[in-house]
C-alpha cells in the first residue's frame, strides 16, 4: 500500500467513532416504523393502505439491513447487547444469518474487483476470453447468475437459496443459523397464510420480503457492476484502488439514502468499513479524495446501463454487454 493510500485511510479514521445514542435511536425508530407498517398491512382493511404499508415494510427492511451490514463490520454496536441482539435477529428475519454474511462479505471486501476471486461473495465475473473458452453449460450458468430476473427474484434465488439453503447443505455444522433462519421464516409464512388468509399472507409477509430482497440484490450488484467499474488481476490489484475505482457512489434522492442507510456512499465504505453509515455523507463533504467518485444512479437509464453489463473486456478495460 502506498503512502498516499495509507494517508487516506488515516484521514478516515477520525470518522470511525460511533455515537451509541445515535445508533440506538436510529435502530429503534426504524423498528417502530417497520412495526407500524406491518400493523397497517395486518389490520387496516383498505387495499390501497395495505399496498402502501407493504411496500414501506419492505423498504424499512432494506434500511434495517443496512444497519445490520454496519453491525457485521463492527461499525455500530461494538459494545452493548441490545443492538447486537436486535440486529442478529434482523439477520435471521432478512435471511442473512451472521455466520454466512460475515464470511462471504468480509471476503468480498478483501478481494473486491480482483478477477480471480471477485465472484466469491459477489456476482460472478468472466473476462471475454474466459467466456469464449467456456463450455455451453458454463456460459449459461454464468449468464443466469447475472440475469436481471435472478436479481428481481432475489428473495428466492439469492436469499432463500444462496444465503440459507445452500450453506446449510454444504456445511451444516458451521451454518446452523441458516437452518434457524429457514425454520423461522417458514413458520412465520405459514402462520400468516393460515391464520390471516391469502391477503394477509401476501401483504404482510410475501411482498415485503420480495421487495427488500429485490432492492438489496440490485444495490449489491450495481455497487460493483457499473460502466466505470474496474477489475484487475492479482498483480495489479490494490485495496484502495479497488475501493475508489470499483465501488460506486450511487446518486439517489435523500429519501432513498434514508431507506438504504447511506449504502450508496459505497466507495467510502470500501475504504473504511468501520465508519458508521450516518457519518458517510460527512466524510464525502469533508474529504476531497472522495468527491469525484465513479458513480451510477437509480434512474431508469442508470439501472439499464448496469444490468446490460456481462463481461470484462481486457482490451478496453471495461465491463461490456455480451455480444453475439
């Protein structure tokens, strides 16, 4: 790591300090909002209100997951049991048990955009040369893993299967919490549909999980698969370059920043994952090094430009669509 890079990390350390009161207030208020939206979808009989409350429920899960993500990094609730207990429970509710999330996500941070390892803990990436030399089965499997429908249906593909069922099958001893997440989820879903009927099951259970999973799946995809993203081999790769050039700043309205717990400031988060989410905007305001990031957005054009990217082109050194 160069002196310049060490200096940048050193500058960000001033923002690592957690305000425990702020963390707890933001967590508890978000839980209250989630419970209120859940109650509306359960007890208010008007369909329009059920639809709105169901959507809000899903988006609030995204916000709470952003806090869980910070907790797993040790950015918030480093001390004290209340936040840790609540967020570990949220991890089970959101189908991201802590044993799987920490292992896969920490690996992702340590190898972000490194061609040989970028697929572990993230979406797979092939170079054009690798794709051309792959078998038909390998090509189809790869394209399926990056298909927009797989992201849209992330509730089933990424969270239920990828974060729970598959780890439990591969290593039950290490990932018992994945089984707990599945059991709790299946019991909860069954109770909603059995006692509440189809309408309650859909609006109080299925839609919120579907929305939170789809939004989460896309955010994680677009943060590292965007037109200006860079991928490098092991010899060229450095941690800071990967953070600044392979992690996007996602431009979004303030309300979306709130719902996503500032995860759009992803280039800063990858430089120093110990910074609490509520301090990331301040880092960008204060430090010029972060003020000209490689970016994307939640506009239709921005989403389309990210989703069409399939392969790493070694010649143009850019992500490109599949041709032919």
